[in-house]
C-alpha cells in the first residue's frame, strides 16, 4: 500500500500543516526582559538627566548671583587693571601685585563655597585673571560659550575632569559645572568682561547617581515581579494554547483521515483511490507505461458476516486488507471502496503479465483459511481488471469496466480473475435484467423442480432423487440454477425460493408414495444463507408436517463451506435435524478446502464427491488418487458415498469398483421434469443394464 501522503490538495485538512503556533512563552520572555532593561535604563537616564538639568540650572543661578556679587565688588577696585591688562605680557600680569591682590580678594569671597576656580576675561577673550595663574594671558576669543556670554548669555556646562587645578593644587576626578557669566557694570548694565566660574558638583552628582541607581533598581524590581507574575499567567496560557493546538491537530488529522481513508481497515477510500487512479493514468500516458486497476469482491463475505456476526466480519475485512497489501509492491495502492469490495491500482507496469501474477497471487492468498477467533473461515474472491491505456477512458469508466469484469468472474464460478472485454458490460446489464425478472418469477411462480435419479450400486435400482430447480423464463426458456442462484443468494431471496423447493420436493415425494410407488428419498440442495437463517430447523419441521412426508425420506445437501464457519452452532442445527430423522449430505465434497479434522466432527450421513473429480478420473492420475482417498475416507467414517456427474461407463466402473454407495449422472438419467420422472419411476427404475457395461451409452437429453 502506498503509505505516502495524498497528492490531493488537502492543505486545508492535511495533518501537520497547521501553521506553527506562536511561541508565546519565549516571545513574552524575550520581549518582557528587553522591556525591563530598556525601561529601567531609559527611566534611570531620564531621572538623571532631569536631576542634572535642575542641578545645572540651580548652579547657574548661584553662579550668576556669585558673579554679580563679585562683579560689584571686583570691578570698582580692579576695573582699571583689568581693562589695561591686554597691554601687558602674560608673565607681567601673573607677577603683578594687583593679580595677587585680586586672587586674594576672590579667594576670600568664595571661601566656603564649592568654587574651584574663577577666571576673568576681557571683551577680547583674553584671560586677564585665573585662580590657576598659568592660564592667565590665554585667549578664548574663538570659544563659542565665551562668545555667547560676551554677547549677554549665561552658558553653563557640566563636565568631568580627571584633573583640575584648584586652590593651589591639582585635584582629581571632579564633576565640574563651568558657567560663563557676562560682567555687567554701571548704570546702563554694560558688559565689560566675562567671568568663568568652576564649581565642584561631584558630591551632588554622586547623589544623583545614587538616585539613578535606586530608580533603576526600583523599576527593575517592580518590573521583574510583574514579569514573573505575568510569566506564570502566560506560561499557563501557552500550555492551554499548545493543548488546544494538539487537539486541533488531532481533529484535523482525523478529519483528513475520515475524508480519505477507510476507518475499518485504514486503507485509502474511494475518494483517495480515484485521485490516485487519475494521477496514475497521467503518469502512464507520459511515461508510456500501463496502469492496471483491479476490482476485488469477496465471494463469501456475506455468509461469514451473517453466520459469525459483524465483529468477525470486520476482523475478516482487516485480515483481507493485510493480505492484499502483502500482494503488491510499495507504490501501488490498495483501497476499500465499499463493504467487501476492494480495488488495487498497479502503476508503472511494462506489461500485463505483472498484473496477471498479482491477481493470481491474490486469488491464492485469499483462498487460504482465515482465523477469526476460534473459527477457521474459508472465502475466496472474484477479480475484474481493466488496464490503461488499453481501456482508453476516464477513471470512472475504468472502474466500471473492472467492475463488469469482476461480475464476469463471479458468474464464471468465482475464485478467479478476468480482464475486461467489451461484451462484459452487456453481461452486466444482462444481470441487472435478470435480477428484475427474478422478482417477476417469484411473483408469477415461474420456478420448476426437476428430479434426477440416484441409483444404489447394491441393487442397481433408483432409491432416491435430487431435486434441482429450474426457471421457466417466458422469453429465454429454461434457465439453469447456476445463472440465478447466486443472484437469489446476493439478494437474500434464496430463503423464500429455497423453502418453496423444499415444500415442492416433499409434496411430490409424498404424492408418489401415496400413489403406491416404492418410497424414494428426495435430496434438496440448501444454500448457506438458507441454512444459517434463524428458524431454518423450524421451517424444515413444518414443511415435513404440512406435506406429511416421513423425515427419513428427506435428505438435505449442504456444502462444506456452508458448514465450516461457526462449526459448533452448525453442529447443533444438524443434530436437531438428524434427531428429526432427516438425512444430511455434504455436497461437492473436496472443493471447499476444509480440513478433514473439521469434517469428521460433522454429523452427516453421506459424502457426495464433487463431479469435477469424477470428470477426470480416467485421464488424470492425481484426480483419481484424490477420489480414491475421498472414498476411503468416507468408508473409514462409515459414511455413504455418492458419485455424481457420472457420464461414462469408465467412470461408472471406477466408482463401482471403489464400492461407492450410489451414483448419479447423465449416464443414468438427466434431471427430468415431474411428468418424465413420474414415468421413469413407474417403469420400475431398474438400471441393472448398466452393470458390467463395457461401453459408454449415449446420454439421454434432459426433458422439458
Ligand atoms: P449440484 O448440487 O452439484 O447439482 C448437481 C448438478 O450437476 C446439477 O446441475 C445437475 O444437472 C448436474 N449434473 C448431474 N449429472 C451430471 C452429469 O453427468 N454431468 C454433468 N456435467 N452435470 C451433471 P444443475 O441442475 O444445473 O444445478 C447446478 C447447481 O445449482 C447445483 O449443483 C446446486 O448447487 C444448485 N442448485 C440446484 N437446485 C438448487 C436448489 O433448489 N437450491 C439451491 N440452493 N441450489 C440449487
Ligand atoms: Ca446437490
Ligand atoms: Ca454437487
């Protein structure tokens, strides 16, 4: 069986094609942790920035205040020195007593404040004074902050200095706010120069850093707690979603499976099969190979299902599916398309010998016994085949043709295979017609019972007869039972018709007795479906009662395959019938593949050797050995043996020599209608002339 996925567009159904579910937990974790980090950093930075902005603002204000105070105090005293300083060399300024005085003065003013350094620039940007004397004389003319301040703005900047000269020494790692403040003096507030004040804000920055750390820690802690709370919620949600996804996946798989596979056997169903068939036909056209289609119907499935129950029927179908799979290559497809009907698609064939081999293998495989619990069951199958492109059609009609060929196999005795040929479809429609006509036949009593003598080899006199049904069709004439019994069995009508044959046979047997003729035992064929219907025993009982025939004059002919399923309950019915006095015969003995061990258990009186064995005993050494063995087997079990289908004196001499109990066949008499049989009966029915007959005597034609 092809186990690979379907080529159908099942994307909306096919399992495993659900989009991968969103990884909720992972995404939540990544995004949340990133958010915690980013939020903490942003918030920390923001808090720090605000603090620093505020710090700068407040320091700037204090610097403005300080410089105003200084300006007021310094300017009156040192204005003339400052204004003329640009005429001096830097060294001269540095060593000038006024500079020292100014330095002292400023130091006194800023004592106790966090001022690290103060510089004074004239309007040209020259450093006229600096607490760090080395800087005196340097120009800031191109400095942007200076220029802005010179034009009236106050510019403050925070910076970090790893080293700065302040109060006569170098100090390290300081955060410094430097403010350029214009020096305004006089009534008109004219700008006369620029102060630069360096303030040490290291402790405040330290505080700000601490605050920032606290803010970050607080935010991180809060968000982490929130993260974990939500983590558990999200994890639960994630599991629920995953479970739901699993359920959905399974449901989708199941839907897909139900849509394309048979739930009992797990095989592809009709829909999938048709799709594969169409695909195989396309491939065959392209690659110039063949695609063979087999239509397989089980021959005795209904009986097994009826006799052993649906459970056993299901088990049987599963085992059949397994065996069919064992008969094909991987890449070929077995499917179950309905009840007991299977189809097989063989692809990429170069010749039809391959499909013939496969068909033969399947016929052989399905003829082997099946074990259903305690029961050993025998079935067989009928196969019809159509081959693409020989049947140059669409997929549907290819199936129809294989189906018609399957029906042909059924009609030709089952347990066989046939390739489609054009007349088979006609055959199919003929069967349909026949089925319709059978309903009319039942309603209009078109059935007849013929009788064929059974002659005892002890005295060569007829001691019994077999009742054989005929259908007197108004248009087609006398139709033999092989053509309509299978249809009656398939439609279940055999029960009604079989009961009619039983009654008709008993009535006639009794009538002849009433006419004073020596009593004969009438053998009636019983179909498996009839035998297994509930109330079969009761119907036999009531027919005997109704017709008044003594039970010892009724014989029921049952086939091996009818008896072998559910053997224990069969034995019960048989024992009840025997108790009633009815004789039981196994018909067509040797064809049912039954184990002799089973057959020994059956309470029967007679074995009737199938005529296929006797037909060939003269020419076929094997058949002769089997026939000899069957007769010895029957003698061993002290059963009567009937040889049927005797057409030649050679056959007759053989079975006489083998000490068969009685014989039946065209050599003695064909089945006769009731009037002809009546005549034969009354004539004494002595077949002694055949005793020691040397030559074959031409058979008489069947009457009616
Ligand atoms: P069967 O039970 O094996 O019946 C014997 C068949 O062999 C009969 O065919 C009979 O005409 C034929 N026959 C008898 N002697 C010779 C001979 O020398 N040579 C050849 N070639 N054939 C011979 P028929 O009447 O066509 O019946 C065919 C089958 O139909 C029967 O096989 C039996 O299975 C079934 N059948 C007949 N009547 C009934 C019936 O009333 N009920 C059921 N359920 N089945 C029936
Ligand atoms: Ca028979
Ligand atoms: Ca027979």
